[in-house]
C-alpha cells in the first residue's frame, strides 16, 4: 500500500476548510443613491471576500434624497440575486456596528487624492476607537473615479444624461423623484 500523501506545511486538511471563518467585509456609506462606482467596489470586494455587507448610514442631517428604505430597496433590486451580498442600515459608530456583525474589514473606495485626507483620518480614528477593526481601500475603474452620488444627482436634476453612471433601477427611481428632469 502506498503511503498517505503528505500535507504541505501550513496547509489545512480539506475538512477543516469549512470550519474557517467566513470572510466578511463591510462596505459602509450613504449611497444616496447607489451608482456604478459603488457597484464596481462591491464586485472587487467579492473577488477578495466571501461576503459583502453593505451598511447604509442613517444620517438625516445630510438631507438625503432617498430614504434609508429606498436605498436598501435599490440595492436589493440591483444585487438581490447574489447571495453573497447583504444590505443593512446602521446609525451611530461604524466600529460598534462592526462588533455587532462580527466583522474585521471595513472597505472604502478611494477615487482620487482628494478622498485620501478624510479617509486617512477616519481610518485612524476608527482604529483608535476599536483596534480590532481594519480599513482597506479599493480603487474603482478609472471611468468612475470622478463619480459621486452628489454629482450624479446634480447632473440628473439639470437634465444631464447619466445612463452608464448609475444602474437602470436607480435611473428609474431618479425619474420618479424628479419627473421631467434627467436627460435619459
Ligand atoms: P459617503 O460615505 O462619503 O457618504 P458614499 O456613500 O457616496 O459617500 O460612498 C460610500 C463609499 O463608496 C465610500 O468609501 C466612497 O469613497 C466610495 N465611493 C463613492 N464613490 C465612488 C466611486 N466613484 N468609485 C469608488 N468608490 C466610491
């Protein structure tokens, strides 16, 4: 009888793989509304993590165009078929939410150097508040590197054609909110 194959050092036996913790990333933001830059980051997360939890921030001070429920519904409409993606809302400290969902990585998108200063401060503050949490940054496709929810809404409200920058489900919702405005 031939000897049992040797496992390389550090390898897990096949059965143990199912016991390893699921790799869950939290992607927080206002998402008012979601756009293709956000979706690009979510797809990138899914190539690295097993599951992505989109955490929609409740912050009425920002005077959002879409309610929290509408923003969650839009994500369900766009990504509902993907069991690796969940959507929840949260208020208060993100690091407390990270404890509640038992996740380590916060993923943030970095568009341009202009995002860096704010994101750097936020990441270090979050680390100070909860050293268990890590912040990771991902860069979107170049074509989305200037895109923000604010600019998409502004362009739409002035009659601009923003198809290609937001998914059709979001475009339809914008038409409902601002009838006779968008260019497409
Ligand atoms: P905020 O969290 O500042 O309200 P958003 O909700 O628009 O902003 O963004 C949520 C996350 O998505 C943040 O990490 C932000 O940097 C990232 N993001 C926003 N727009 C883009 C984009 N065009 N490409 C990649 N990431 C983006």
